[in-house]
């Protein structure tokens, strides 16, 4: 069972983002190349002593789409995924603002 998990992990992780989104897409002369953070995790188990003893396996993955590179007659540009940008940006700004207020408070003393 472990060999199956390792082979599956190698196959998926070697193809990276292509395993989630596929190849770049060409629509009416415009090429779209997706940009995302892709992470996979796999696990396996073994039996105790018997040939048909307990076993197990598992796997999972996550993909966070950041946007796409768009290539057309105007050139190549990055088009961000606004939902992901907000989901990452709002907590980042909160933490940065909180840290900045602490720095200012420390400098005033």
C-alpha cells in the first residue's frame, strides 16, 4: 500500500499546477496561464503482523488561485483573483496595522 501512495504522490507533485488547472488555455488568440499555490499531502499505514491485517491510506490537497497571466495583442499582464486578494489582504493589513501601532507606542516611550 505504501508503494501506491508514494507513486501517487510523485505523480501529482511532479505535475504541480497542471494537475489542478490543466494546460494553459488559448481563447480567440488570448493565452491564459493560471497561477496558484498548490499543496498535496499523502499518508499510508501498514498492518501489524498478518498479511491481511489492518492498513490505511489517505490523501488530500489544496489549491489557492492567485490569478492568471494573460497574453494577447497588448502584451503579457497579470490579472489577480480579487477574492483571493481580499482574503489574503485584509488579514495582512490588520496584522500590519496592529504591529505598526505597537512600534509607534514603543517609540513614544
